[in-house]
């Protein structure tokens, strides 16, 4: 009797802990929306999202250049990072000798753990001057941001894709090899297609990471709030807009930064839900 | 022209090896470059002196203390909630609506960018709860941020405890609560500790969220209500404002060494855990 009561009590306690944990997401949503929504109402949703001018001192809050900035830098990171990441995953799952794998895995883990500002700094002292001297432009550019972000999303893509490839039933590979395929044919025409949904989810999560990164890209993007015309132009992203101006913003200006946060939040939630949906469908 | 299976095998293998070597080389290059420039800066004085003239001179002791304080608050708050949630997910639910909501929220929380945590922490802790830029605001914000990591790693650890342990415990007429606290928790402890250590690493590495909530004061913090500056924020400010490249390298090297040690400890725990 007494034990039964204790069991009930502990279940309730665990449930209460779980419910308070998840209320975090509600709390975050509510507070950011409350702060950001009024200015969107004032400026108008269309003018806020498609407005071309960001001039807080003149009361102009258009974030279209930042949306383009985020999209272009993220696209660049995906183009550079995803092929390398998938190769890395295939390498770890299929080709790496045990000794190499035991070096590679912790290295990827370290790559994931290093503060993002360190990557930004490295980009600033290496990538930026390299681009300026060899390709022209100010160096602080979409290209520099894409390179730094491509490196930063590698751990996400490599670890998740590797797990997906390793999780496939052995028979897939063995069957393919038994049919006389080479190792690469088995990977390319059997294993990768079978692990496709997991790899896509990895890429979507990588996109989310690239889109959400702030401090590293502040250091290498140049942060000019205009529409870029080439990958050598500086840009400002949604995240860097918040990161740079939050320190001194007040009033409408601060609200507009929260509104930028809402747009970022919505994009990231769509990406998250897509990734969850893809992995669950399996 | 059709490439033979053998040739394409060779090409693919070469490409994949190249990609892997490239990834390792880039990582090594970044780390070694920072260490070569930064290690000579680190000495006893660098670790124990407070920064002087904005960080141009002196050491980084107050930022080490700030990092420790903010991280401790985050972990002490997040761990009970995260581990409790993990136990609920792994031991009590049988699927169903609540489980789906919890899992969905935890996964969504994991994807939210740190700058959004920073915005939230700023408006909720700094302004609304009137805690100001402080160790407490920063730590609480980071607690939100590391919660999903602790939930996921703890749940995995709890699920990897063999079913037979629980069955034996029940057959000895232990209650569910006794089984969880006396059998499952001790067996899952290494895995849970691993998740917490990784979360500590995330707190130490974080910049955006702490900068907006803990501030960037260089004075040594004496209480939870004082503003503070963590090592990562210090490094960022030194580098971006060009205050002192030398001290920036030193701080970065210190951060890399700490993250490296954290990974080593975490891996040792997991490897023994898997056995």
C-alpha cells in the first residue's frame, strides 16, 4: 500500500519534471513573439519581410537583404560541406581501417566541440585575407562565411549519416556483394539509397545549424545590410543582424531585432519539423 | 565512354579517402595554428591575473571564474530536469500523446539557434525577471540550451540498461521506484555523466547566448547577481575589437585545451560504459 503510493508519487514527480522541461519551448516562443510581434504589426508583415532597407535610426525595418544573406551563406555551406560530409560518413562506415576510425571519430567530436568563435577567428585570419588577395573584393564575404560554416556543419552531417549507414541490415550489403557488385557499387546503388532519408535528415539539421550560427559568421561576413551581387560581396544574415545590434538597441529597434528572431525561429522550426518528419516516416 | 566497375571503384575510393584526409587536415591545421600561437602566451600569470586595460594586459582569471560560475548554474539547474524527463520517457511512458509532445519539444529545443536562446534569456531573465546581466541570467539561459542534450544522452543511457536488470529487481519484489533508483540509475550513471560533461563543453564554448544575458563585465564576479564575462566572450571581444591578438590566441588555446580534455573524459566514460 505504502509502496504503491510511493510509485505513484515518483511517477508524478518524473512527469512534472518532463512537463516543465518541455514548457521551455512554449516559454521561449511566447516571450520572443510578444517582444517582436508589435513592430511587425506596425511596419506590416510584408514590408518587414520584403523591405529592402534596414535603417533603424530612420525607423526603416526591412529584413529582405538579411534573408537573402542567410540563404546564400547557408546554400554555400551546403554546396561545400555536404559532399565532403557524406564522403566522410561513407569513409567511417565502410572504408576506414579500425586504427584510422579510432582517430577520426574523436577528431570529429573535437571539431563539434570547439567554440564557434574559434572557427570565425580562423576564418578571419586565414580565409578572408586569402580571398582578398587571390579572388578580389574585401575578403569579408559570402564565400568566407560559406567556407567557415561548411567546416562547422561537417560533424553534424558525418555523425548522423554514419549512424544511418551502419544501421542498415547487413544483408543489404552482403546481398549486393553476393550479386558480384564491387564494394563501391554496393555503397552507391544499395546502401546510400537505403539510408537516403536519414542522410537527408542529417543535411536538414546541418542547414539548421548553418542558418542559426551567429558569432563565427559575424567575424567573416562583413555585415553590410545590402543585397549581394556576387559571392565575394559582404552580407548580413538574420543571426548577425541580432548579434551585432542587440548590445545597444532600444525601443522599436530592439523590437525589430526580436522580430528578426521570430523569422529565424520560424525558419528553424520548419527545418526541425521536416527533419523529424523524415526520420519518423521510416 | 563507360567506366568499368573496377575503375569507378578506384576513383570513388580515392575521392573518399581524399575527403577524409582533407577533413582531418583542416581540423589539425586550425587546432595546431591556434595552439602554436596561443600556448606560449599561457603561463601562471595569464591564468591567475585579472585582465587589465580591457584585456590588453594581465591575464584571464576573472573570465575563468565567470565561465565556471555560469556553467555550474546551467548544469545544476538543467541536470535534474533533463534526467527526470529522460526517466519519464524511458521508464514510464508507453507511447501516446504526452510522449510524442515531450519528444517533439525536446528535439525542437535542440535545433534552436543559440542567438534565439540569447534573445529569450535577455527578455525573460534580464528584463522580465529583473535579474539584470548576471551570472544567474547567463546560467539559466544556458540551462535551457543544454536541456535537450541532457535529455537525449540520459534517455539513451537508461534505455541501454538491460531489461533483465529490471526484471530481476521486480522478481525480488522491489517496487518500480526502488528499481529505478537502486538498479537502473546506478547502471546508467556513466552514460548520464557523459551527457553532462558534453553539456559542460557546450556551455564553455557558447558565446552568443551568454553575451546577451551575462554581459561582458571584466571585473571578478563575487555573486550570482554580478555581471560576468566568460572565456569565449572574452576571446571574441579581444579578437573582434582587435584589443590584443596575443591574449586572444592565448584564450583560444586555453578553450581548445579545455574542450579537448572534456572530450577525453567523456570518451573514457562511454568506452567503459559500453565495455
